[in-house]
């Protein structure tokens, strides 16, 4: 689940292997690009951490972040 931490929406994901993690990141990249809102993220093998905040609103959690988080969640359903 997403949680707010230091003015960011944060969520960690674990997958079976690197390929699943990278496939997930690729899908997120296409959605984020379409929305014009790009995440900060970290990947190590099967682990992905995503952090969202809106830089043009002063680096806080905004509506763009919540909409992207929702779209990311839909990938997993």
C-alpha cells in the first residue's frame, strides 16, 4: 500500500524475479509518460521502490501523484 513519507507517496514492490520487476517498471514508464508525470524509483533484482511527489507544486504530494499511484495499482490487478 502507498504511504506518505517526507512529502512523497511511497510504495515498495517485490516480484518473483528481475524480469517481472523490469516488466512492471516498463509498464509504469509508459503510463507515467502518457500522464506527463514521472516517478523517482529504485530497482534491485526483484525489488522496486517508487516515490511520487509533484516538483512543480513545491515537492509535495499532489493530485498528479495520487492519479499515477492509482494507475500503478491497476497494473497489479
